């Protein structure tokens, strides 16, 4: 068994992705979201990004040479994650620009 795992790492990556999906499935109900709290639930469900990457890696390693389909999936995932990153950076910059500068607001009231 260990020889197969070392010889075929795509099996390990695929099983890891599958196992990581279990807590996401178990916590996807409204009741679990309330029990975990929104912030904890969102943190846990960020595993979806890791799972997506593992899934693409699994498909890339599994595919026969000459097949282009896994690359389409990799490009699609990269674009989608790039959009998410762009939005996150944009929101972060907006929040930073709206935050009061260090000490300016505190001295104005004295």
C-alpha cells in the first residue's frame, strides 16, 4: 500500500481533498452555521480554496500526457481565485482609506 501511495501521489492528493470536504459538508446547514458562529464558519469554509487547488493538482497528475482538459480547469480556478483575491485587496484598500489616520481624530477633540 505504501508503495502505491509513493508511486501515485495523485491518489493521496485526491483522498486528502475528499477528506477535507467532509467538514464542509457537515457544517453547511443553517443550524451548524449558527452553532459555529459566522466568523468561525467562514474561516472553516475557506478550506474550499485549498480543496479546489488539490482537486486541480489531482487532475493534472492523473491525466494522460497530451490531454488539455486539466489545464482548462487549472486556468479556470486561477482566474476565479484571482478575482477573489482582487476583490479582497480592493475591499481591504477601501477599509484602510476610510479608517482614521493615527492620532488625527483623537487630538481634534482636546
